[in-house]
């Protein structure tokens, strides 16, 4: 561990100590120093220092670009951006360039994870024949599950009707399927972390002209361990699918915001 402090510019303000989530840092006459405890490699100490006095080999300053002064949207801009996101199920028949997918997932990996464990990798599937086989495999699983689950039986019937009309009920003919993958050993945390990462991808996708939709059937089928699907996904041993989304270019443009159920919230006390 190499934690350095430029004592010439360090003001001993204590912000880094206050922000350290594990209590590892303590303030000394020579500035902040690591004490007992663990490090999450979160980079808070380096990122929050107002005088740029700190550097740490676990989160090097050279890898932390300086933020511009204006880094946030206004509340109105942010609300509009978030509310206009739609689940896209009709896509243009055109592939998504690899560079855009890399950029998308490079943002997705920045999502919060439990104890900053990260540990999420991504599997991108774009081969049309493989995607078709994935849809068939998941539909076969749905029929099997429908024998003992009434709701899944209804889903399977609806899917069959779509197939008869030449429609893909599972992946909606999306040109790209993205899987978030985590370790089987940390799956309890990894599934949530994978969902966080894919949520980041969903929110960033529209800035690239892309649309997305959660593929819950693929996720649940993979987590069930359906061999027909797992053989197609080619997930490494010891790894497990934490989540899945479809990605592509929306065929249609949404022109209105829609409402949801009214806000349901309670507070512990009234504050004037």
C-alpha cells in the first residue's frame, strides 16, 4: 500500500477522513494516514481532496480525471431525461457498432456495487442465429415451467401466439443481448450489482441513440440452469448470469410522457 500526502498543500481539513467509508484514515500532524481497517478502493479520499494533496496506488490520481465545474443537470433536465426513458421492444434491423457498446458498458461498470466489490463482467451476443436459438431455448423453458406454474403457462401461450405471427416474444428481434455476469460464489450480492450496472447502461443508452429493455425471461431461465440456454450463452465455469437487457436502435419515436401510479410515500414525522 502506497498512500502519499503532499504536506506542502495539505491543509489537514479532515474531509478525506470524514469521507472514508471504512474509517481507515486518521488525521496526524503530517496529514491523513492509513490506520487499522480495510480499503474498498473506492477512491473517495483522492477524489474529494480540495487541494489535490493525496495520491494512492489503489486509486491513482492519474486515473481520476478532474471534474469540470458544471457536472450536474438541473432538476428539470434530469427529471425529463429520466421520465422519457422507455422500454424498447421494436428495433430497427441494424447492428450496433462495437465502439458504442464498449462505450455503453464502460459507463455501466461505474455503477455502485456492494462494498465496491465490482466483479461484474459483460457478455455481448449479436450473432442473429444465436439470438434466434436463445429465444427458442427460453420458450422451451417457459413451456416446461408452465406445467406447474399457471402464470408461466399464460406467458408461454402468449409467446406461442407471437411466434405464429412471426414475432419474437423473447428478444423482440433486438440486434444485441447484453448479459451481466458475476461469480457464483458472490451471486447474492452480484445479482444486485449486475442490475445496477445494467440500469446505468439503460440510462446512458439514449445518449447514443440506442434503446433497451430488460430481458427477464432470459435472466430467470439462465439462473434456473436451463442447459439448452446455458450452452448458447457460453458463460465461463463458476460464473452466473446476474441480469440481461436487449439493446438496439428504436424503430419508433415516443412523443409523450406517460404517468404511473400516484406516488405512495410516508415519512416518520412532520418537519416544518
